[in-house]
């Protein structure tokens, strides 16, 4: 659960910073990258619960990259005034994938990937 709270902060921040850095990622207002980041936080957390375990760090990172690219691109198309090219979504996906990789490494090393079934 702690990674979800970390993602709620990091994902919108990365998407917003990407909009300032990248010329092909533009949002009409500040709420749009926050919404996209919150969606990414929920999707990323669900994917960690489903796929992340010891030995699947790179697979989980790749899946997060793909999911982030698709979510940023699709939501960028649907939001009024937002302009996100596929290359821009790909670069945001890379930034998010890098941050997710370090999160995955932390979770595996701290042995926090064990699912508890009660």
C-alpha cells in the first residue's frame, strides 16, 4: 500500500514535468497531468500486485512502460486542449518506466512482493 501512495505523488509529478520538458506533450491546464498520473498510479499498483515477484522485475518494468505509454497517449487524445503525440507518450512511458524499475527493485529486495491470502 505504501507504493500506491508513492505512485500517487510520483506519477502526476513525472507526467507534469514531462509536459514542461518535452515539446510534444502539452496539456491545457494542470489538472490534466494530475488526472493522467492518478490513473497511472492505480494501473501501476494493480500491475504490481498481479505481476511483480522475484525474477520478474524487468518484465514488470516493461509492462509498466507499455501501460504508461498507452494510458498517456489515449487519455491525451481524449482530453480537450491536450496535445500528446505518440513519441511524447513513448518518452513519458520511458520516464515512468525508469522510476517504476527502481520501485520494483526496492519491493523485491525488501521482500514486499509476497501476496498474503487469508
